[in-house]
């Protein structure tokens, strides 16, 4: 109920607006009014000095929750017995007998003269707008009939200001009853832009989806070379995933003709993949790992320096055993290590990592290392890992095809 009886306003009501159309004269009051005071004696409609025959219709009548026999309304339509002529002028008078819900009457008789115009019957906006991160786009708004809507103003409301910027707060419909609103994507997510035609009850809205940035995902940019891998064919279970990461420059092949989907992936290679996803950021060399010397010939050097740098920490190196203190760039990466590095990368990017799956259904869950527990629960919850023949296989080595699959799922998941 729109009236808060506990906060009664004793301010005198006012006639806020009057619109005249062939089939109705529409009145809006500044306060909710006692409906038993909104009668033909209180409201008169004249044309050329003569009363217009018709009836009053309450449009937003509400029951007083403290007295069910009493109702209030702030919008009233006068429906003429015969249609009014477009271009004619009608005069509406509201007398002091009309009272607000608080029992306050008009300070003086209110009069308003308006021309009868054609009434807009409908308004629509594009149902959806899909944008990429920091991309701009437009939403088209249309009203019908266009001749009736021409020149009318549309109030635009951005219901997700943290996600996007809407250039216009108000637009004017052109002669065809159309207008365009410009939207700038700011952050990934989903929001809504709403539209309301002033002086009417016509509303519309557009759902806006903003995808998270994906490394190398430039629709105008093709890979340096077409994908001609003889070991990646349409119909292979990994074809979609390999194509996705290759076109975005995230993973390349062993050579021009072989991707090596069944080949094991090294820790240095996976650090490079994450580095490419991040946009290949620059990082200074530090002697953090004795097995990663300052040698520009090492393809993973920049990637490892970035991934292990302060403020990133995607990789930490081995923390126990005979390999403690080293990174092991040539060691094959395990499934739990992939999950852990992706988990840390998601945190660096500010993505939500709160999801936790119950791993009890995997018979080999006891093989999961303690350092990877949260990461693996998150990866399963996010659908990045679905199992390996019914097992979790956390210590199993990740193949290049499996890595491509997890990367594609990760990027698609955080692009929603």
C-alpha cells in the first residue's frame, strides 16, 4: 500500500497533471485522495463552456489497511460518453470538496485547460543488449502510434549504475516516435535500463548483459595463423576447447600442425597460459627460484616473474620436500595444481571464489593435498573439473586438452 497512514501529511493536495485524449481525460493528484470525495460534484469537465457527459474511473484505488471500508486513489480518469475531438480544448475543474487521505481539501478550486491529443498506446525497447567489458552500445525505444508519441519525453533510469553508464537521463521521441539511448559497459554483470513516457503509464525495459574481459577476445582480430592441427579434428571431444583457447592466443601448438592434446603440460607452460590470459603484463626479474635463471631464452621467464610477483602470487613454488624453494618449470602439472593456480588467478582478478562443492562423492578424495582443498572444491563447484572416470584424480597429470577445457570453462564462467 502506497500511503503510510502513520506518517500523515496535512499538506493541501494539488492537481498535478491533466492529459486529454479522445477516449479519456486523465487526472493525477499530488496526494492520495479519499475516493468518496472524487465525484461528479467535485470534478467537472467542460468543453466550450458546456459540461461533457461521462463517468469517473479510479485507476489506482487502494484500500486503507486500517479501515477496509475506506479507499484512496491519486489517479482518476474521466471517460466521455462520446469521444472527444483531437485539437479541441477541454477544461477540468476540481472543487474544494475533493479531499486528501488526511481529510485536507484543496486550498482553492483548481482549473486546467488542455488540448485533446492523440494518445500513445504502447512503448517498447530492445529486450536485450549484450556488451563486452568497456564496450558501448545503444538501445532503441519505440512508441506507437508514432504521431501521438512524437515530441514526448522518456525518462531513462539506470538500475545498475555500478555496472554501466547511461549517457541520457531523458530523451525526446522523434517524429516517428523513436529514440536511442547510449550505454557504456563498466563492469561485468547483468543489469536493467528502464524507460517511462512522461505523462503516461507506459513503461519498458532492457536487460543488459556485460561479459567479463577475455584475453585475446577481439572480434576484429584473428590468430596469427589459422588452426591447422592434424590432431585436433571436428568431432573430437576437445575440439571446441582447443579452438577457443587457440583463437584467443591463450594456447598455441607444439608446431604449426600439431597441438598435442594428449601431451602432458608443464608448470612453466601453464604459468605462460595464465600470463597470456592476464594480457602478458611486464614484470621485473627477481631471483626467487634457483631453477628460473635470468635467461631471456626461457619462454616462461616473464610469465613466472609475473605470476610469482608481490600482489599476484598465482604461483608460489614448491613448499616442502626435496624441491622446496624451487618452481619446477619443467615438471608436469597436476590437476590439483591447475585448480590451485586458477583459484588464485580468479582471486587476483576479483572474481567470486566463494563456491564450495562437497567432494565426498569422489572415492579418491583422500589423495587431495591439503593446500589444494579449497581450490578443488571451488573448481568442482564452478564446473571447471567434473571428474576423471568417476574419480577426482587430483595427483593426475593434466594433459594439454584437459588444460584447454578448464581454461575455456573458466573464462566462459566468468564472462556471464
